[in-house]
C-alpha cells in the first residue's frame, strides 16, 4: 500500500470508514489492559522468589562485618551489598551507598536537600531567583515530575542517536550559572532505548559548569537489562565517575541504580554512587532522616545474587522472557505500518520500552482511542517536561507486563488506532 500522504481524499475517506468500523468492533471486545508503566511481568518476579528463602533465623542474619541486620544502624549499607552494587555500577564499593527499594526516592532526596540546604556549601536553591534543569527528551516522566514539583525550570534538550545533543548541553551548562543539573538515562534510555556513545560520555565528563553546584543525575536504571546476549558487556558505555575524575570533575555526578526490575519491583534495593565528598555530604542529612535502612533485604540480595555473574545469569532469564515481546512489536509495526509514512519507531537492544512517533498532532488522539477501547498507555506528552510534547508525536509502549497473547491483541488495536488517527488528521488538513 502506498503512503497515506500520497492518497487522494477519496481513498482516505474509504480507509476512514474501514478503520472506524474495525475500531467499533474492537471496542466491543471489552479489552482491559494497563500498559501505562514499565512493570515486570509476574514471571519475571518469580525468577527472584528464592530471595525470600536466603535469610532466616537458622541460616544467618549477620553481615560479613558482624552487623546484626535486624538492628538499627548502617547508613551506608552492609559491605556485601555495597560490593554487589559496586560491581553492577562498575565503581568501587567505597563510592556506593545502598538504600531501600527506590532509586527515585534517592533522586528526590538529593533534589530536596539541594533545595533546602544547597550542595556542599553552595546556597540553598530555594534562596535563588531561578534554578534550571536540563531534560533530554523524550525522557523519563518521573524525573521531570520531581523537578517540576520543586518549581525548577526545565529546559528540553533533544535526544540524538548517541545521547543528548551535547552542543546544547555544553552551551547551557558552561555559560548559565542557574543551570544546576541534568537528568540522564545513559543505557537503553527511557523510552527510546538509546545508549550514550563514548564521545557523549567524555563530553559530559569534560563539562565546565558555570555553577559550582551543577550535578549530572546519571540514572543507570537499565544497566543490565539487555535483550540480546552480545550486548552483555561491561564496556558498552564508559563509566562516568571515572571519566569525570580523569577530567578533573570528581564531584560532578551522582550515579543511581535500582534492583526494582532485577528482583522485586516493590522490594528491591537501590543505590547512589559518587565521590567521597558528595557521599559524605549526603550522609550528613541521612543521619537525621533515618536510623538505618532495611539491611535484611540487602543481605537477601547479596546472598541470592552473590556477584555480577550471578546478576547477569539472572537477567538472561529476564531477556529470554521479554525478547519475544519486543521482537513481536518490531515485526508487527513493520508489517502493519511500514511504508505508510504515518509513524517511526526504534527497535531497542535493551531496556523496558519501545518509542513510537506518530504524525505530528496524532499522539493524544491515538492514546485516547486506545483508552476508549480498553488499553491504557502512558499519557501522550509524558515523555517531555511539563507533559507537553511540542509536536504531539511521542508514544511510549511498555511491553513487559502483559502476557504475549494479550500484547498481540493490544498491538493489533494500537496499529488500528494509529491508522485511524492518521487518516482523520490528514483528512482534516
């Protein structure tokens, strides 16, 4: 079939009638599927069920340094958990603080602390006339929500095939002292699945910020979420802490990770890695925030995974379950939409999402059609600061949670909604 833009109005009218009839039939099926978040499937959670048996009164609740994990204390996390996470993040254990299940909570804490108390002796952000954050987009909606909550002005930075547009990043960071940070998902970015190239990482490390309290928020959420075995390499992207230190910027980055999509989404462990100076400053406020994290859960994870090889073997099971879903989507989009000129997409090599771009002005209409027919996806615009996609094109598809058979049904509806919204848009001129 030829591209829709090449069709006559009569041809488009014929398609509109066809698609609207098919859409009414799809609505009558009464589908109910929530694909609004990138949640692990139940089978993925089952892979980690052995964690629950690793620690009990009979076999051990004592960390390797003698800490009784049932008791208070241990703000930095137990040694074996710091070592495990350090291997995952490719940094020394001494540069890691392990916390409870949510890395987003750590990021929120860092922002909140910066607003109320500043960063390592610099003025509290609440005292400044203006604070800005750079937001590569499409990007992670929860990142944007945190900065918006604190009234921080967000500046959109376009994503490229190798990471954020570094010319724009350097222009803002190196010349504007009100720019205090940038959100980054460097490996298998949310939602596009893009991994930063070596040059991008080196340019980040070589930034010369106008603001002494500028920080890179490096969210390595998908560091081990490969879909293909050949991607399972530690040198896939350069390690940012080491690069910053080599460039003379040892304090410029906070690096985050989480086990939420490795073990249990609601009961994993998370961590922040940074320079000693940054971590010491964080610990100064953690002292007033908590008497200690969940060390028993840290011990469970350390005993269950043991080391990076254990994590990688575990994640190979995840890949085997998720890969057919991603491949089905790629094949389906190519078969149903290829050559029609009404959408583009990226086939990721890892991560949790597929990023789809519709014709300009169609994303909200597609999401609304899907919702009316029983399939809920992330709201259109969510992948941009303030929820405002300037072209109304980007849609985040989250394929991991539904069973494959349900995902096929959802994608059948998805391509139908894309076709219907596109025809309506073209007919409207």
